[in-house]
């Protein structure tokens, strides 16, 4: 059974409230060696990949990624855009009650093809 965590998108705070003491982000070797990711792109991809390996897509906020990566919102948005342009992630936009939400998942077909 797969359990997907629901991230509180409405939580507002200037502290690192979204980073839990027991939280873990795993950076796998292929992310550096094959995909050549670094800095914010590396951490953002690793977070999305972690959800992917649990059978989930990432539906969290830019704030969540910003807190985990230690990067600003602009850098995180740039990393998401770059990862999508490289074909490493896929973004789906959903509209719920006139509010747009992005859902990110790993493009499983690209890992080896784009790493060349």
C-alpha cells in the first residue's frame, strides 16, 4: 500500500515549518553523474523523485521546495522550469475551485536518454 503525504499548502510562516526534524531527502548518484544536476535543481529533483519512488506525484508548494533546498522562490521556480525543459519532470496543472495547482512527476522515459 502506498501512502502519499498531503502537504499543507495554506500554512503561512517565515520559519522552516515545512522541514521536519525526521524529514529526509535522498540524492542518488545518477542525479549527479548521469543527469548532471547540481544546487537547487539537484535538491528539487531529489524531492520530486522521492515522492515518485513512493508512487506519488509531488503536489507541494514552491515554499516547501524553497525551505528544503535553502534557495529562494525565484531559484526554485527556475529549477522547476529547467527540469521540465530538460524533460526530467512533467508538470500537470489542475484547477480546483478557480485555483490552479501544479503536480510534478518524474519523466521515467528520460533518465537515460537525456543524460548523454
